[in-house]
């Protein structure tokens, strides 16, 4: 079996385009690129990496983002107040809802400029430009603005610079590849259960473009362009929404067929395969296989990395352990190779299941997670509250966020011996908060056609 060190070195060689010149690493980048395993680095050293990363990011945004500086002043906090990790809870958190409060047209660009740390590139905006048009202009000028949408139809827009985006792409690849050790090799075949990263500004799709560099041959489930306005229109329960959904219906049936044919072909050739993306698509593939009495036995030659939420139909979640059992039964892929990833458009930390216990490990060298009660106070380990985080990687916007996700955090994994804290295996939305997530927006557009129950 390949040594872990060599395994990660192979990854670094493969993803060298994502790694900046080490002489210019920010402290956050040191925490991502230097440790071999960001989930199992010796605790004391991991804390040193983390403290430097977050202190640096806080100071950077305080000094270069007038909106955030004002917010800190209102909260009576300056970078000098952050002397150790114990002071991290003084750093003012931005509610994730804030990133949804955008106007349209020219004012949208002004709004982005407020959030952005530093100077936005100059672009020319036409009156007829929609949000994607404006984003595409900024992205052509060197940014990577992406979004995620919720059931209300409001999007969360996050402006990353190219470097922050490369960092987070590397971080997500390292997260998955670390935990599936020793499975990963470049010479393998992948299926992305997401929109084509090169044709969408949806964050969860876009961030997966690194898959094409980590794996030799990648197919894409949804090759058409997925625009914010289309998602919004398809979600509406009116005639236009129904027409869009109907038009997608045939295409989606074909998508399932394509994936099944791909499975057959790679199984016959004894190729190593992986799936990455929304669980509900693979769920429908497995349902179809089951109906036809067909199954595979990929064994150690297969892996499934899911992300984006566990809703299969409206009002129906599939329990994640049930999903793993189905993957084992229908595809023959063992539970250790079937892991879930949890992250969000606002942050650059990737929580990933350990293969032993399927708890979500939190990277501990550049990212600090907290659980907050309704009064804004941190709760004790094991208690329920809202997931909040300080992200040491984002340089283009202050990524100090309190989310609407409800979690329990534990100082140590109840099952494995890695040094990082964990979240429970499944994350849910807090009561009253709208459902969202990368899989969720696609699911609302697609699964009604695939499963029929939503229609
Ligand atoms: Zn664990």
C-alpha cells in the first residue's frame, strides 16, 4: 500500500497549478498546503497554524474592508484583542442571511463592492444585465463570484478572488482524497453528479472543476448551463415553471441511462471509478438498477463522495447510513469508501466523514468552528446550536459566518483517533430557516421529474 506521505505528494504534484509560490503563502495557505493531513495534524502545531491564519485574516479584513471594520467598531473589537484562540469568540460574526440582501442591476455591483475586501475590477454594466451577466463580467475580469440558492429563490453571492478560489478547490480535493486513502489515483474514471463546473456559477458545481485535474477522465451528469434565473423560474409553481420542468424531464431520464451505461462499461473493463456530487442523482440511478434487478461489485475499485444534502423528495430525506447500505448492495462499494462532505458557499473549510465512523471532521489548521446558541453564546461540546466558523483562507471577503445549520460538535471523534473535532454525521437546517444547499437547488429542479412525487 502506498505511504500516506507519498500519496499526498502525488496529489500536490497533480494539483501544482492550484498551489501558490510557497514564498508568498498567507498564514491560511500555510495551514492548508503544509500539513500532510489537515484532519490529523498534531494538536499543538495545528493550533499554531490556525491561530496565525485566523488572526491574519481578521486583521486583513479589518484593515481593508470598510463595511467589516465598521461592524467590528460597533462590536468594540480590534485585531489587538485577539491574543489567543480563546479570544476567537470575540471576532464579530456575519449572519449568512446578510449575503442574500442584494439589489439588482448596477446596485448589485455596488453591493458586491461593499462585501469585497479590496478593490473590485472595473466592468461595464448594461441595463438588461441579469445577475449572471454581471457575475460573468466580473469573472472575466479575474474574480470567481459564485452563488448558492435557497428555497425562497434568494441567492447567496460570494465574491472570491482567483487565488482564494484555487485554495478552496485544493482544500476540497485534499479533504476527500485524504479520507479515502489509499483509494485515490489519477488513472481512474469519475462521474460528477453536479452541473458542469465550466458552465455554471453555482458554487457547488464550480468548485468541482478540480475533479477534472485530480482524475484522468470525468463525465458530467448535467452538461447544460444552469443559470440563477432558470433555477428561480423552474422552482415556481406556475405555467412557466411547469414548462421548464417538463422540458428537463426527458433529459433527466437520459442522464440516468447514461450513468448506468457508464457503470456497465467501467465494470467490464475493471476500471477504478468514483462518483462526486449530489446523492439524490445516484439514489435514482440505484433505484433504476434495483428495478431492473441489476447490480455491480466494484469493491475497493469504487468510491462515492457525496455533498449537498440528503433530501430525495420534498419532505423526505434519506438517512445517510441507509444510502451507504444501498451503495454497498447495488454497487458493491464498501461503506469506508462512501463519504459525505459538508461545506458551504460562504466558507472554505470542508468537513468530511472519516471512513471509520462517518463523523464529519473539521479541518484544524486554518479554520475554526463554533456552535452558537440563540443569544450568540458558544455552547458546550455535544450541545445543539448553530454552526459558525472563522475561515482563515478567504482574502476577498470576511468569512466569519454564523450559518443557519444546526449541529452538534464534539472535541474528539467518538470512533477514530484523528486530532480534529467533529460534527455529527448529518447536518440539518435550524427550524424556521429555509432549506438550501447545492444538491437542494438541483433537486428542486430535477427530482420532481425523476421520482414523480414532487409534481
Ligand atoms: Zn472520525
